[in-house]
């Protein structure tokens, strides 16, 4: 098991930023390194997507992410599991679903072979006052 150290939290946050960079660039090779094959993503519309669904949507052009700037990031580490909770200013589409505005996400990573891989994410839309 991993020890909960500042370096471990920093590596988790770095994996998160690598994933965001990959989705913004549409770089599926880079995305494959930080997203587990067993990943489940629940969108702010409540729809569940597998890794295969997400990659197919990127390849077809149905999924496009124009903006995703994360902030208010907090991390927690439990053994080989890392959890990020953050807000993001987002503009993306997936088919007919369009998200533009602030979302809050809970993203779960697992340390696999020395690297963090995202295994689950749930997003919710945030009402901005």
C-alpha cells in the first residue's frame, strides 16, 4: 500500500491535469494512459458511459471538449485509491448533450503499476448564483 504523502497527492493532481490536457487535445493515446479500461463516467445528465463509449464518442466527433478548467481541487488517498473533488468551468458536447458552465466532479483513481488511472467519475451541474 502507498503512504499518504504530499508527493502522492501531487502525483494524483498531476494525473488529473494530464487527463484534462488529453481530453482537451482529443489525444486518445495520452488519455488511455490515465483512464482505466474498466472506467465508468456518469455525466451531469446522469448517463453512464464506459471507457469504450467515451473513446468511440471522441473518435466519431460526437464528444468535443472545448473548455475544462478545474479549480478548488481537494484530494484524498486511501491506500491505492485516490479521490479528487473539484469544480470545473466546462464547455463540452456529447451528441445532443451540451454542458456549458460549472460542474462539480468526484473522480476516483487507482494506483496501477506505479501510475494513477481514473476508474470512476461522477459530474453534477452547479447552479451559479
